[in-house]
C-alpha cells in the first residue's frame, strides 16, 4: 500500500465550505468541449463508417452519435491537431469520387478525404455540438484561412460562398470559434515557427479572417505543454504581436504514469493548476505592459491522460488508412485523475472558457468502437467523470474553501481530496464533485452559506476497482453513494477509498 495515500497516522477528514455569494464565475458550457482529429480511428471507423450496421444515410455510426450525446459536448475542435498543419481543407469538399487521397505527414497515414468539412458540420448537428474549426498555419497561411472563413460564413454571391452552396449547404455554417494553427511551438509540427514568426502570422491571419467575418472568436496557440523550453517566452512573444487580434490563448497538457506511482500520478492535478495559473499571469502581464483593459481568456483545448498506447504506436506500419493509433485503454486511476483535472478547470472558470478533452472517439478517448461484434461501442473509465461534469458542471462555480490534509508528491503538496461545488440557478441545484485520493474512507462535509439545502437529488460514486482495471468488458460503472445526509446548511457523506463522487442537492435560495 502506498503510505502517502494511506495517510499514515493522519486522520483524514475533508470539508468544503461555499457561499452562494462568493462566486468564481459563471461557467462557460464550452469548457466541456472535446476534440476530433483525422488521426487513427477517430474519424474513420469512429464517426464515419458507411458499411457499419448502425450507419445512417450519411455514413455516420448512430451508435457513436448516441454515445456522444450522453456526454453533451457543446463544442468540438476539428480537424486537428497535428493533422491540420499539413491539411488542405479543399480536399474534403465536393463530390466524394473526385476527392484526392493524400499522405498525412503528421501521423504518416493515408487520408482518403471521404470525410471533410460538410460531413463534419452535419455530424456536429446530429450530436448537438458547435464546431471549433482549426486553420492550417503550418504549410499554408493567410489566404487559406480567409478563404475558409468566406466558404463557411459568407452568405452568398462570392466564389467561395457560392461553391459552398453548390456543394449542398445553402445557408452559411456560421462558425464562430476558430483555432489559428496548432502547437506551432513544437518542432514536431509541420511548418513549425518561432514565437515571433507565429505571432506575426497570427496578426495578419486574424486581420484577414475578421475582415471577412468580424464576429469570429479566435484562439491563438500557446505552449503545447509547459515542459517545452520556450514556455512563458512563447506566450509573451505571441501576445506581444497578436494581443489585440485574438480572444483566447490555448494550453495543451497530457499526463502519464510510466513510473506506476499512484500518489505522484494523482498529484499531477496540482501541476495542471499551476500551468493555468502561470498562463493567466503571463496574459495579464502582457495586458499590463500594453496598458490594455482587454482580458485574454484561455482555451485548454487538449487535455487528458496519454501514455498507454505509445509502445504499440511505434509498431504501426506507415501509410495505412485508419491505423490503430493512440488507442489508450484507460484504467481506474486514469479516471480519478481526469476527475481531478475537471475539478481544476472549474476552479479556473473565470479564465478558462473553452476546454477540449482530447480526444472523443477511439483516439485517447472516452468512447471506443469495435468495427464488428458486440459491444459495438464501449465506454472507458474516463467516460464517467467527464459525463457527470459535462452534464452537471453547469451554472456558477463557487469559490471553494477547503480543509483537508495534504501529502508530499515531488514538488507538490497534494490534498487528499479535490472538491468543488457549483450552483445551477436553472435547476436550483448545488452540485459537488469530489475525488478521494486516499486509500482510506474519508468523512466529507459540505457547508453552505446564503442558501439552504432541501434534499438530495442524486448521489453517485465511481469506486471499488483495482487502480489498473480497465473497462473493455463494461463491468465498471457508477453506483449509488448511499451514506449522504442533508441538514439545513450542511451535507455529509462518507467517501469510499480512491473514488470519484458527485452529489446533487436541491437548494433554496
């Protein structure tokens, strides 16, 4: 047993106190977005498989649509990811029998272009999501970006808008959120640029895009992870050049547990928190130097656990269609960390307005598909905490005042529990999310000010599994959290060891 998570001689109790008048921010629903890329089996054999028994008239798998709807993702980033930096969007429009096959240099795969812009927009409508469209600033630039905006958003009467209408979309797609490039700080990126080169290109690209459609919201590339040598200086330089041109700066971060150290792994939510805090400070520092009242918000548009599949990925043959790449099979400890990362996003709801769990289907994803057989779709462990925050992490994030012991993990003091409460004025519910990182049962208390609890609407836990257990057999799932009591201003529960928990309480304001 891990001594740190056992607590040793420490008696672990956890208290969360919130005040309905002490708010972090209204939660932007787009914080629970996701990400689909032309990578592995995300699109082909995931979203799109015309020969599958569940395929609809557009070739989309209806079983996948049903699964995605359970997550209620409001925003989906597309088409990449590394893929976008070598992608010609024109290859994916028009008659399918005339679309070219291309080499995808990012993932060394064969791209048939049978799924493109129009297919993605149709699919978004079917899963009730809006697009976050990425433009290629690797091998292309200003001209490609402004043409794509014109194709998507201009009503009619120009070359690109009329071509869209000819291709079957009479009305504009009216895409509002645009990612201006992808991970341009990384040398692995096709068309990698220095911060100054990228910042200048963003300035000119944004200028052209807004001339076509002034209403677009633009996301500039921040660091692809905070371990990059250019972290910090990258953000400053990009914003020095493009501060007035963009609305959001992106963050990307993935976590692994190659060392098989549970206490260190679960402590990485503290690292996640520090990353966000650091980027906020950089954005505000640039604003101060520019004497600007504008606030740059954050788009954490790639976040997840990623490491299980890396060995198998190296064995894949190049230049095949829909190879089995990045197919992590997530275990129970991964779900606990994903839950803590989601709680961390809520703690920064004042600045993180867009988030994308990367990715959505088959590729480091909560949803997996089989091409034949039963089950045709199955849910990974990380599906459950993400489903609950995306469905119920809405309304207003309340500032948490916590009292809980900590343990030491590398450079971090890690609380034995992560917790936050939200209040949804539409449903009149206070919802609390809690991760117990201890291997002990933990008594949990929620104190509420300036409102009164009425009754428990629902209480669930994801608990009782071996930390390395995966969910291919679909034996894992949410269960009732039974020991929950509610008084006027207080709720109490007993948290199972190593558990993800959600409690929904009807609240009188």
